[in-house]
């Protein structure tokens, strides 16, 4: 007779998400995942199929609970004129809090793009879709802030801001000061 699952799946996924965010897919060992989640290897494999299955759920949790709530104001109709400023300021504040995951570990998906797992076509597509979602949100924010701008100007400005945001996420682990500076530059671009 099979044993009843004695843990909350969402809690386990969140704990694993933290391990993957801190150590990356390659660096996250099964013993670390066992310790963080409080469940044994056999339960991890029985529930998620593999380390990769757990990673996939952790990434989905990251998108649903960390990324998309920050991007939600860009989905409003109409987008508020200060949505972009609020988004960039919120990131700037998060990067200033050295106890926050963004300040110490950047972005789970940006980090994943630099790992060997990024060669997997499904992971590469997921990272590309995340970047596209971020770019679309920022483009909507730029348009709301500058409704009279030409579409090409909006697109160019949005692409520059996206590049600065992604660079900030990539730098967060090694130079939080420069990461925040990138966000300051993004704010200046948004207001020029």
C-alpha cells in the first residue's frame, strides 16, 4: 500500500526554489534539496520524477510568485503612467536590501541562462519567453509613460531598459552597487 504524501507540495517547491536560486541547477545537490525541503530523496523522486522535475516546478513557482506579481501593473488597461518608475524603483529597493534574494542572487532565470541546463531546448525556450514577457511589460510601461512617442522610440527605449535590468540581475551576485547603478540608469532613461 502506498504511503500518503505527508508534506505540502508548494512549501517543498518554494524551499527547492531557494536552493536553485542560490546554487543554480548544476550546483544544487540532492542532499541540499533534501535538507532544504525536509523530505528524502525517494520522496523527491516519487513526487517530482527527478531533480529536473523539481526544478521545472520551482521555476514555475518563481514566475508565478516572484516575477509576475511585479509585472502585474503592466497588464492593467490602461497601464498607469508611473508603472515603469514603480517597477524600477521596487527593483532598486530590493537590490538595496542585502537580505533579499534579488540582491544576493539576482534572477533565477537569468542565472539559469548561464548554466549548462540552458542548452536544453525547453529551458532555453522558457528563458526566451521570460525575456519576451519582461520586454513586453516594460514596453507597455514606456508607452504609458510616453504615449506621444513613436513606436520605434518606445521599442528602442524599452529594449535599453530591459538590457539594464537583465544586466543588473546578472551582476547582483558579484557587485550589488553596480547592479543598483544599472537600475538608476534605467530610471534616468525612463525619465529623459
